[in-house]
């Protein structure tokens, strides 16, 4: 993407601020006109008051300058207030657009970049805000008035004003060159900083593993290398920045020396007065001051350009569908996968290779298979988190690609393997799915997930703060809260990814009872190897290397897949019968963990006419 297209998003935003900037420019005009009063005042004092002892003239000049200074203060305060308004508008407009864009991006796009890169975008939004509303923006409004000060210098001291005309191109050249150099240095420093921050984010996320295995010794060299690179880039950028700033300061002092020397000669030859020399030195400060600041500000402008480019590339990324192309009432929950193929990258083998299955409703269907067989990927395809390369997924006969993300989320509840809770109360975490849910709906969802019992026993009940990522609760409790969150709004489809991975056996039995009850009135699809949960499933889909190895009713297909073991525990049976089911299904679990049994061909046909899960013909 070329820079012009990546910055196109900024033009409408700046266009909306154009009336405000015109107002700021007008105020800056009066501020700079008021600034002209100071050298004129000095000129008059030296040439008329000092040499002629004109105290009455001095009194009038002081009164006039007092009025000018008060006027200047009021104007500067007004300009500052306006720029604060610009900052607020930038925060709201850019920040909201960035948040909406990130939440609208597809999961595949979000997974392509590390967390630190997405976090950097919000810092980029701050850079845009600060640049369009801070000192850098005011400097841009002051630069055009350099010509005004130069013109007054020619009126007051023509013999030395040519020096200012000569130094102007030098300042512009230094500012332009510093801009080029600082842009490259800033990018290098940012890349090093992002690499270091990525490692820090990984260390924080895996702090328990690092502490338990004492991985700090192996991570220290990596951290030191990245931190050293960041310091090296920062020092290099700082050295270049200091070099150009010092050069600008030297040019400023050189201008003062040249003006004073040439002015002294002109005074000796009676070509100008001492008051004119002092006044033109003051004008020179006002003239070269913005140019000197421009040299130092190029780092800000370079960072602004890079931030705008990164934000532009993000805004140009494809988003999930935001509006449905069709209207659909609450679906029954039948899911059909038709010839779906999916690759994570074009050069890799398919993670899902031509899968076709049908999942009827109601009932609970298990997805089993070896690690890497495509279970979680298929689960994400069923809820349109991934877009298939070929084929389609239907919900009650409608292609889910035509439905919006929000509409699908209202109909398909999802419980991931790692149940992450967000900062806030238990009620907030359950109600995140539907922000407008009332207490009755929240409690109903918690009761359906069998979470209400332990929540009401807490001192603060539903107002209990969950802590960081919900770490105040056990894995089983977080699982219940996540299920309650997924059930809010009563979705007809519930998808769960390894829900029993962190649960003990008793918690598994409780979870089985919950899922069996939920499956009596909706579609439940669960990725699991647990014999306890498998015993409650009505259907089963076995995957092998991204293909369907077998599919059909669980009670019929488990013996064929896993060497004749029986699942004696029926859905809804009491926990007392669970041990028998566990021992009977243990071979199933072991076989599922290592793949499907030999002798079952991929794409096995339907095993019974009344099955709930079948391979599509």
C-alpha cells in the first residue's frame, strides 16, 4: 500500500477540523501581530525616549504595551482552549474508529500479528491526537508569519535584514534533512521497541510457567539482546536528533552575531540607529525561533506520518460482515458443513480438507481426533470465525457467511478451552454477551450453567470482582461462568472446546449433567476426549488429518472406532453409573487421543437411519 492511500483516512478527519483550524489561524495572526509590538516598543524607547528624555512618551508606550500584552494573553488562552477541543475530537474520532475496526477484524487477521503490534496502534492514535492538537500544530500555524517578521525587519533595519534572508534557506535545509534522517531512525527504534515489548507480553502471559520452571535464566539473554538493541537504536536516534538541534542552535547564535556585527557597522556609518539594531535582533529571534523548533519537531512529524500509515493500513484490512444480507428468525440449530476446505496459509496443507457433515438438533455431538486433526478449526468454521477457502457452512439451510458477526454471536454460544474473564464483577462478565440484559436474564443463564449455586454463596454474590482474568476462581468455576456467558440470550447452538480439560472427575460429572440437560433443547457441539462427556453424546464426528474418519450416532460408532468398548452410561443418567461408563469408554478416550482406529475409512457412511450426525453425501 502506497503512503497516499494509507493516509487517505486522515483527509476526511482533517477536513472536519478545517473550520476550527481556520479559527486557530486567525487567532495566530493577531497573536503574531501583537508580537510585533515588542520590537516596535524597544525601537521607540531607544530612539525617542532615551535620547530625548521623553518620559510622557514612555508612559504612553507602557500603557499601550500593557493593553497589547493583556490582549495577547487572552488570545493565547483562547487558542489553547480550542486546541484542547481538537484533542478531544481526535481522541473520540480516531480512538472510536480504531476500536470499532479492531473488533470488526476477522480472527485470522488478528492472529497474524502479535498482541504488541495491536497495542501499538492505540499509542499511534495518541500520536495523531498530540500532533494535530499540541505544540507541533501551533508551530505550523505560526510558520507562515515568518514572512511577516521578515518584512518588518526590512522596514526597520534594511542594512542588516538581508542576513535574515540568507539564513532562512539554511534553516529550511537543516529542518528538511533532519526530517528525512529522523524518519528512518524512528522506524528502526520503533521496530526494536515492538520486538522487546512482544517478549515482555509473552513473559507476563506465561509468568506462572517461567516461575515454575525457572525459565528466567534462558530468557535473560533474549531479553538482554532485545533491550540492548532498543537502547542502541534509541541512542542512535537521540544522537542524530541532538546533532540537528545543536546545528539549529548554532545557526541561531550565528545569526545574532552576524546581525550585531553588520548592525554595528551600519550604526557607525549612520545607516541605522541602536534602537533599530536591538529591535531587529528581537525580530530575528521571533523569525528563527519557529524554524529552530521545526528542526526539533521533525521527530514528532516523522512519528505522526508513520502512525498515520500504520493506522491507514489497519483501517484498510478486511472486516467481518457487519450487516446481514438476509433476515432470519431464531434458527432451530441444524448445522450443515458442505465440502469445507481451509488452510492457515496458502503453502500449507489443508487443516480442514473437504469435510461434509450434518449436525441435527437437539442433541450433543462430540468432535474427537488426534491433536492437529482440525477439531478446533472446524469449531471456528462453524461460527464463521474463519472463512473457508472452499465450501460453506449452513445454519438451518442458510449460509452463515451472509450473516453478521453480531447476529451469529446471538445464536451461537461459544466456550473456549481457556476461559478468560474480564475485569469487573461476575454479573458484568456474564452480561458482556448482551449489555442490556437484566438481573433476571443473568440469573437464568447462571442457573442453566449450574453456576448460580456457588455465586450466591459468595459474600458479594453477583457483585464479586473476578480479579485479573478471573484468577480468583477455580478452573471449574470459570468454566461455569463462561458457559453462563455463552447461554445468555438462550442461543440455539452451543459450541465448547475441551470444556473438561482443567476439571477434576467430579466436576466432569457435573459438567456432563449440565450439557446433557442443555442438549435436550438445543444443538451442543463439544470438542472432547473425556470418556465422561463422550458417554453423554448422542452423535460423534471423528477427524483425522483434517478429514472425517467416521461420523454417526455415538452409541453405534464408538464400538466401531475404538475396539468394541461400550458406553453404558446414557445421557442424563446419574453420576453413580459414571464409573462404569468411564472404564468402558477409557479405550475410546485413549484411541481418540492418538487418532481413529484402523479399519475405519475416512468419510465413513452413515451407520443408522435415525442418526443425529451424518456425513453428507
